[in-house]
C-alpha cells in the first residue's frame, strides 16, 4: 500500500508507475483505492463511474478497469455535501457529518469485499491511500489508510513531496501521530519531486533512516512535462500560473470552482502549436482563438460564478466582436443553452437559471446519471470549421458521457440554423445488441457558422483525426497552413507509462520493493 504524508505528494503517479513496472516484470497486477474523492472520473466498459486515477492505473496494468478498483467515489457538489457513488452508481447525497456518522460504519464490508475479489484474480494488488494517514480527527473511522492496511494485513510505503518543503518534518511528524502497530507497517519511504543535488540531501536521508529505523527506498526527481492524467484539480494551480511560451493557437479553458474532467484537454496541451490556459478572471482572459467551457459538477452554480465575475459578459462580447470559437463540453454545453432546471436539487441549491442563450437547448437535471462509453462519427451536416484530410472525410470518434442533465432542442435543428455535430452509433448500454438494433442518434449542436458549439462527449479531443482537423480549422481562420497529425494520443499515453516507469526503476530500489511485497522478480 502506498500512503502519503499529504494530498498531491505523488501517490497516484507512483502507483501508476509501479503498476506498469509490475506488468513489465510479468505480474498480473490491479490497482485499488477503497474511497476516492474526485471530480475527475472514469467510465468503465460497462458504464460505471470510478475515480480517474484508478482507471488510468488499470490501463497501466494492461487490464480493463472495474468498480472493485474504486468501490466508493465521493464527488463534492456544494459546501459540505457530496454525491456518493457506490460501485459506479450514484446512491445518495450526504453531508460530510452524515457520511462519517451514518455511512462509514457500514463501508468496511463494501471495501473489503471488493479487495477480496481483486486478490482472487490478480498476483498483486497495489493499494493507494488518500490524503494523510495522520488525520487524527478522522482515524477512528478510516477506511482508506491505516485501518485498511490493517484489515488487509498490507505493508505500507510512505510517500512525501520534497518540492513543497519540510519533507523530513512531514515524514517524522506523520510517524509520531501513528499508533505503534501502524508505524510497524511502514516498511520504507519514497521522497518525490526532488530538484537538487542528491549529495546535499544525503546527510538528511541518513539522519531520517537512523531516526526512524526505516529505509529510504528512493528519491524521485521532479518529472518535467508529466503526461499521465491527473485526478486532483490542485494540479491546475501549477498549470494556471506557470509561464507558457506563445504558440500559434491560444486556447482558454474557464476554471470554475467545480470544474470536472479537465483531462479532456490534455491532448490539446500536448500539441506543438497550441497553448492551453486555465483562467478564472476577465483579466486573465486575453484574446484567445478558442474559449472552452468545460464540465462541472454543479452547472448552475458555476454558471453563476462566471456571471458574477464578469466572465460571461466578457465571453459573450468576444464572440460578438471577434472571430473566436466558443466551445462547451458537458456542463459547459448545458450553459450555452437557454434554460437550466434542477427540480430535485440533484446538483446544487439553485433550482432554475437562464443559460447564455447561444444554442436552442434546455437542460433538466434528473436523478438518474448517464455514464456510458460511445462511438460514432461526424454528422454530414455538421457546421464545424474542420480542415479534413481527403482520406478522412468521415471522421470516427470514441468518447464517453457522464452527466445528470437531459438536454432537449427547443427548435428543430437545420431550420433554426443550428446543426448536430455527431451521430452516435454505439454505446455500452446497447453493447449486447446487434449494430442493426442499436439506435443511431444525433449528439451535440452548433451554430450555422461553427463558431459556437457544444457536446456531451468527454475525451473528444483524444481522437487524433478530429483533434487535428479541428485545430487546423482554427489555424485556417487565422490564415495559417494546416499541419498533419502530430501524435497518436493513445500511443503517447502508453509511452508515458513506460517513461515514468523507467524513471522510477532508475531511482527506486525495486529489489527492496519486491522484498516488501513478498515476491521475487519473475
């Protein structure tokens, strides 16, 4: 089990790297996180929702993700309230106090049953903790850190982040707040995100080992340009404020408080001619080529956020005065419509709100969530500004949907000057049906000039032909020549697993880790 001295110290990335290493070394390996709190989620092949990190880790293991890998997912909705997803299905909304007092006492059976099933199927299960195991106000009902390690009789490796400072204090302080039997489970430390001269750190490492009697298993360097999908939106702090070189295309993503699935735009960030900026204010907006309204866990509240900050007015002004594209994905698509209605308060406290009024749609939030993987193609009448290669006039797309809202057109497409974007030909809800029996339905909507468009499809920009054709269309509107597809998103993802695994192998004592696991390298 990998636990951390705090959130965002690198547990998820290190777990992903070890998943890849163990696969490379011949072990059937599965990831596991009993309880996850995240708005970046992953849709399994059977249409269930789990934390994105465990979905990515399963990919690194070369296996299909399932809900046993993350049986409990907490999705924050509003202050002190969250949606509780159990084995991929939203079951309830609870306050933090009710979750702790009413649900956690019953959760042990859920998480251990899932873990037992994984242990029956795989050689090694890599468990990931959450936050810190030393939260003394929460420890008595912990189901994700040291209590779980005890139930599973698992050794623990403690991970800490030196880049934020105070690494020795955080490690020793964590141990001081653990019970003796919990400290006994800690078999090693890994220090992450080191930027300096290791020789200068060595006296501190020697002191730490002498002080605790626990070995340092490795010191990982700060890995530049990490291209493994992040789960925690705290990484957006770094993306928002880091200096970025000026490139041909400037794409702005609006960062509202409850932004979800921001990894939708990772592939855009990897393009050599694109700068992607996450912004929260009018001053940061600038004059981009594209403005994207991303997904959100609380559409009405985050719409109010951009209105209160003047961002909505600034965005509307730009679409009227400049040749800028405005794109809405999932919750952002809902915002582009005329009306939003949440009669059952499934997302937040606000029951009704007027949308931006740029697309003839209205959305009602129902109590049943749609989580589904889909496949389709571009609609023949789509008005998107694409520059397509001659060989790919009918671009195929694969994506996923994850939303509570049901969106309806308020006027018929075509006659209103608006057109659907895609034809969905298959989804996992209809996976048992033949192609002839699977209903084909239109998805997404755009203005006739293609300048404003929206879609429910997450992962849309991971489709290489679509992404590059759309970017070339933006280039064309600026008088720039089109360029060919620069990379394959899926191949790059798996190459990144291997790259980070190689770095971990180089800087971490894998022989000692195998000894801690209790097995030998095959």
